[in-house]
C-alpha cells in the first residue's frame, strides 16, 4: 500500500473537558510519557500533547527518547508568549486555531481572540523553530484566515488542517455528514485534513473521513469512551479501536516516518 493512502492517526492525551467524570487520562508527567508510548505501540502516528508548563523541553525530550511518534503541541488557546516553552521544546507540529476560541465545557468556558496579526506572528515563530503549523478549523471562516496567510506566502504546503465538530460553545458545528462534506468542499488546495469530534458521533464522522482520504484524531480529550457509557481503559485502547476500523476500510495506519512524508515535515 502506498504511504500516501495510509491514514494518519492522532492520539489526544489530555483530559476530557466535557466528560470530567471519566478520569482515564494521565495526571502527572511520568504517566503522560507512558500514555504517549502506549499510544505509539497501539499504532498512533501523532501524539497531541498539552506540554506541561515549565516542563515542555523535558517532556519532548523524554518522549523522543522512548519512541519516534510525531509530537504535536496543543493548547492553541494560549497566546504566543505563554507558549514560549512549546517553541523551545521544538515539537514536530504546533496547534494554532484559525479563529477565536468560544468554548463552553463542564467546568469552565474559554473565550479568546486570535487576530490575523497573531496568526502572522505564529508563522514567523514556527519557521524560526522549524515547527510545522497544525491549523485548527472550526468553521469555513477559518479558511478565510488560512487563505490570507497563503496569499501572503507565509505558509508552505501541505497545510495541515484539523476540522473540529461538536465542540460546545459559540464555535460549535454539528457532527453530521453534510457538515463534514461542506467543510472539505471549501478546504484550501494543498491541504491534508484530520477530523476531531467530541461525543458519540465520533465513529460515524471518522469513518466518513477515512473513506474520503482524511485522517482521524481520537483520545481522552475528544471522547474518552470506548462505546456508549463505557469509559476506555486508556488511550491505547481508543487508538487500537480506530486503527482496526481504518484497516477494515482498506487504509493502513501511517508510521511516524510515513506521516512525516504525508504531512511535509
């Protein structure tokens, strides 16, 4: 099977913002490292990690000592100055939201603006540290901002886009097939897309994405259940399940080395 037909599988290792009762995620650095390694062994191509503040460099270093999984630094809600440690750690990718944050979770709400000037500054910083931007797409307005950066020659192909569905708040979008197809219809040329779905609709949208050449992100941050009402034992179980689904649909999972080529790292 050619590597470009393979599916890039991302593991999200953070806590669940809307299902805090599950508590099946790592709560200290040692457990986080173990979680990432287990996800790698279960088949994950990428680990989406909220690098602990003050321990960003140590965390990336320890993960790379244990395995060659691609590291994607999360927490796009934080400003560039608050993410200085993420840049210094030099992960493979950094999550950057293309629009404002307007999210409403069980225990907190997040409302933060991310103007075009900040997005421009992100492109400069990412090039400085040789980090590939991973663009968070919450609606089609996100594409307007990405196209703005493309037209100014501030970003290089492929554009790594993660499409979010059913994340509660003012940037919510429905976890439906027509919404997914609408979103990929307008995605900028030269993009590689992944889907992130909060809630039990995750599997059906993931299958649709896999069938349309897209990629999938799963884990405790997105949906910590293995099936309705049954929390997963850990992230590795979630990853193993999605790997099996993708393979049954005819797409093997990309290794980190193959993922580098697919994502232009």
